[in-house]
């Protein structure tokens, strides 16, 4: 029973509550983990295992605070013991190998920059999501699927959240159709609408929107009017 009596004091005493653990992280991953203890050895992080993960002082970029989260790479030392490091540049490369434009990748958002968002790609490389290619707010530590938009001459990666080619238009087209269904079959957006308005309503760029509605028009799913678009008679209304 969780409620029992302390014989010396004669008063009820409760067993300490167990801390809810994080989903298990693995060696080789980049993860955004909560700090649970700080002592003379370093900081200890909850990584979902029985023993907390050590973030040594030598692997810290700043002194962590209990209750806060830190973005770390999980590694093993030369004795096979797991540890965490905030110094991701030691383990991630700016020069990507084995990736090409259009490749699907796993991303972890690291930080926001003037250009967009710096992200960890497949736990091995750095990449950049440009602000114009981001259709929704992102947060540090967020995991999401993405695609290589371009491999630059210096090996650096430009990233996108949308797949390339026809698959990209499929994703945007579905967003347009969903918005049409939710608005009763008419959407007051057209190729003359401001880019900010399109992005706020659909979460896509104006260029992607124009390509998608052009495709839907050719498929006779929608009609295009001066001030917006609507389902064509007999068009797919879900």
C-alpha cells in the first residue's frame, strides 16, 4: 500500500511519487531532455532509462538548471558508458555525404537564426530550413520529417518540410481541398491574394498555392474566380 504509518512518529507517511519518465532516447540520437539533478559531477538528464544520463561539465555550453531542457547528443565514452553533450558541433558535420536533393530525412530543430531554423539531419549533419520555406512555428527539440531541398557546392544542406515535385503539389492540394471543405466550398483566396494571407490561412507559400490550384483546375476539381476558388460542380467535396 502507498499509505502506511511511521511507527516512530505514529503519523501517516506516503511513499515518494515516482517521476514520470521521458520516452526512451538512444545512443547516437540528438534529444531535448529535462535536467533532473545538478551536482559536482555535472548535470543529470532524464532520457527514459532507469539511470539518468550524465552531462559532464566538459560537455556543457552553459550551466543547466534543474527543470529546464537542454538539446544534447547522446554518445558513449571509451568504456562504453553513455553520456550527453551540448557541444553538437563536435559530432555533427556541415558537409553532408550520401544525401541528394529530394531525399527524405529526419530532423530535430536546434535553434532559430536570422535565416530560418538550424536543424540536425539524421543525427549526422547540420542543415537549414529557410524562413520562407517554413509554414508553421517550430520549437527547439521538435522532431519532424523533412526533405533535402538542395545540396550546396560546399556540402551544406538546404531543407524543406514539403516533398519535391508532384508529391509536394499533392500535399499542398490536399491543404487547399481541406480548407474548401471547412469553408463550405468557397475559399476567398486567389493568385492575386497577398502571400502573407495565403500562408496564414493554409500554411503554404504563394507559389506553391498557385501551382496547386492550377493543377486542381486542370483536374476540374475547382473553378477559379476573381476573388477566390470554389469546388466545381461534381468536384471532390469529400
